[in-house]
């Protein structure tokens, strides 16, 4: 049986290191970055998503890299929305495109901007050669699911009267 890692092309470089969390939004010293570089991407098989992690109820996504190691990526609103479109087992490339200003942030003078005036922008691409084609099960709570099927009747249907031969009224 072949290992999923055999599907990687030889021209990929491993981005794994001693740190098992990938965060391109900070530099090597841990200081925040606002501009992306050409190396701000990661490629791997999408393995798992965990919700409700840590004190801020965050989401963590896990990739399996070419060398078989696992790398966690902390989610953000935009990244989580992009990764909802990915299926477990897909070979994906996540690219950090930098920090961008919101419309409101762009209208403010730089000195008056706060952390809510910017956001991290991401691109998620799925390999067309190594895409999981298994149907995705919907994991939303049943109260959020929408169905096109007609709702079941809550009262029994009234049967039409049975025709008889007489003109007599039934009372």
C-alpha cells in the first residue's frame, strides 16, 4: 500500500522545523509582519480541524507535510472560511498574502488605526491532481441544516368523504 506522501512532487521543499506551528505573520524574531514574502506559504495534506482551542476558543488546522511531520496553523476568520471549502486528504497550498487595511482603516490616518482596522489575507489552493473526491459530511448542528424536502405534516390529512348511492344527508 502506498503512502500518501508518495503523491508529492519532488520539487516541494519541506517547511517543517523544530517549531510545529506555522505562522508566516511574524518574522524570525517573533515580531509582527505586515508584508508577505515569496516564501510565506505551506504545502501539505489537510488532515484535521479542531475548534474551541485555547482561551479564545480558536480554530487550529493540521497539515501533513512531505516528510510526514504534522504542522498546526492557527485559524483566523478569513483563513477558516477558505479552509471550510477543503476536504480532509486534499493536497493544499496556503499562502499568506500579507496584512491589509479594511475600508474603514484605509480612511483613517495611520496614527489613529487600531488592530481592527486591518486583517490577514490568505489564499488557499487545492491540488487538482491530489484532491479528495469523497463526499463531505455536513458537520453543522442539525439546527443549522437546511433541507429542500417538504416538512412532515403535523396533523393527519382528512380523508375525502366516501360517495354512496343515496342523496340522504348523513344526519
